[in-house]
């Protein structure tokens, strides 16, 4: 009777036991592996042309003041050269050229008004006051006649050159008249045509 406590035969080959791999740690549901974990390297961005955060030097009060002054001067020069929103449009450009190409009575209006103001003073002799009043009336009539002639010319040219224009001519007339009573050197935008030029 075979013994229950018999030793195993050495002829029996022991089967190797496979090692069980440890399970991977649990990750959250929305986890995305990094490139390092995947064995990839993130390429470095080129640093050429990049400025560091501390490269900008703050301006001193004098430099900031000079910068503001320069910006104001540039803005004023651009406004004098190009004008503002009210100066936009081909009809207004035409009106400016019409006014700038001729000598207008309006350019003498303010100078004459100053003479009239001084001459009509109560301290002046009666003859001086009379001459001042006549000068004032002459200037006023001259400005009215000049304004009518300028408006008629602008109306004719706008209808010829811009037949489909939707610009209100009343506004263009007023724009031209206000320019006509301004000294030539003070007009904005600056005149683009010479005196006597054909428009």
C-alpha cells in the first residue's frame, strides 16, 4: 500500500510559475497621458526675436511728456493735412478746390470787422464812424455776392461731375462759404490748388 506521505519523485519536472504583472494604477476617466509618458519630447520654441518680460524700460516723466507732445503734434499735422469727418467726400473736395482757386471777399471780412469795431467807437469823429459803417455794409454785401457765386459754381460742377450724388448741396454750400471767410493759411485741410487754377 502506497504511503500517503511518500516523497515526490525527482523525475517529475516542475512547471514554471508565470509572474503576474501588477495592475496599472487606476486613473481618472478623462485622463490623457503626457508626451513624456508616451516617450515623446515636446519641441522647444525658438527664442530668436523674443523679448523678455523685463526688456521694456519704463519711461520717465519727461520722456512720457515728450512722447505725448509728439503724438499730439502728429495728430494735429494729420488733421491739418487730411481734415476730419466733415471734410470727407468728393463733393466737399470739389468745394474746397473751388474756394481755394479764387480770391474771396470773405478773407477780408474779419480784418474789416475789426476796423469797423474800432472806427464805430463813440470816441471817434462822426466822419470815421460813417466810413466804418459804409465799410461794414460793403463787406457784408461783398460776402453775400461772393457766396452766391461760389454756390452757383459748386452746384454746376457737382451736377456735371457727380450726377448720382446723394450729398445735400445745402451743406456743401455752407461748408464752402465758411471756408471762403477763413484766411487761406488757416484753412483745414490745407489748400491743394493754387490761386487762379482752373477747376
